[in-house]
C-alpha cells in the first residue's frame, strides 16, 4: 500500500514538473500601454478565472480573471515570463470556447475540492459561470485529468493574447 502511494505521488510530481516546464515556454506579445486595472463597466462581472499557487519548487504562480465583456487581467507572481499585472480583451468566441470545454468535461458536476494530506503540491483553482451559476474547483491531489484539460484552455488564451502592461513587478529572482 505504501509503495502504491509513493508511485502515485512520484507520478504526480513528474506530471507537475512537465506541466511547469511547458508553461515557461509560452510566447506572448506585450504592449506597454498602462491601461486600467478594472473593467470599464462597473457591472461587468467575473466570467472565468484560473489561479496557480506556490509550491516548494519553481512552479509558475499566476492568476487570470476574465470578465463577461472579454476584458481580462493577468497577474504573474513567480516563475513566469510575464511578471506583473497585464490586461487584454478576449473575443466572444474565445469565451464561448471556455464554456464549450467546461461543458464537455462536465465541469459543473466536478467536486469543489480535490485535496489530500500532501501539502507541498501547488493549488490550482478554476472558476466559470455556467447557466448563470458560478462553479469553482480547487485541485492539488487526486483529481480527474479532465480538470487539467480545462486549465489548458486558459493557458492557450494567455499564450495567444496581446497583453498590455499595467504594472511591472520587480522579479526577486533576477538581480
């Protein structure tokens, strides 16, 4: 039983290392524009989001908030190419693709939390509004692979967008 647990944890760590490395290779175009931090319409509500938390290694730490208008805020916090606060605007088609993938993996029926006793694995939290209801899922351990499929959609949006720099952060890893 202990060896099964060890193999499971080892495979999860190797999957995270591969996942962390692939995110570092994302290509982005950054336009320094210093646009506003919030959507221009105060009634513009949060449509979808993703947040990747800290780990004991060099995992990318960032968040992306997408509003129903398509306005989006990205905040790169650690181990990412885009370090700081950025904004962009996604098309209706891009938002529809997120909804489509969420429906395909039956996101609404997923558990709210996938976690366990292992505490040094980074948390990954996603959310989306489906049929007028917000669903949020946090995962760290023992989760269905379909949630990673959904997270990858966010990564594709990040990679393909033209980002406007709002605020540059000083990267503590660079001297």
